[in-house]
C-alpha cells in the first residue's frame, strides 16, 4: 500500500481517534490540547486521503527529545506505514540514539 507522511500536528479529535484506534490509551480533550501544543515536530500518515497513523517529537528544547504517540491503525500495521512515520521523525536530525543499558527513561502518566 502507498502511504504518504505529512509534517503536520494532528487536530485534537484526530489525535484522540488515532490513539484509541491503534490501541493506545485515551487522552482527554484538555490533555490532548495541551500536549499537542508542546509538539516540536509531528507527522500524520495517510493512505489516500485517510489519516491512518501519526508520531510526534517532544522535548525541552536543549538536552532531551523523545518520540511519542507513534501509532498506526491495526488494518495498516505491518505494511510499512510505521517505518515511514519513524523515518520522518528521525530525519529531523534531532540525533536520537539508543541509551539503554547506560540509562533508562521514566514516565509519569497523568
């Protein structure tokens, strides 16, 4: 299947729909609105004109950046869309590198 990845921050409703549709935890409209505003870079993957996946880069602007919200709807998983999303995020040249086992990240879910 042909997938196109566009550099864009998803609308709140699309963000919520893609997360839940791909099996990630739901986010409230308030949380999604605040979180999306903090995106450094975001992409949405399309199959035709239908959004089927996304990913974002968040960070502090100086020392730490993280790829989050990587998701692809189940009917499109295993067909290369996720690889295209990740490539688009990494191609931003933020210098992502594996840190384990030297360091391990932690997260707090609100």
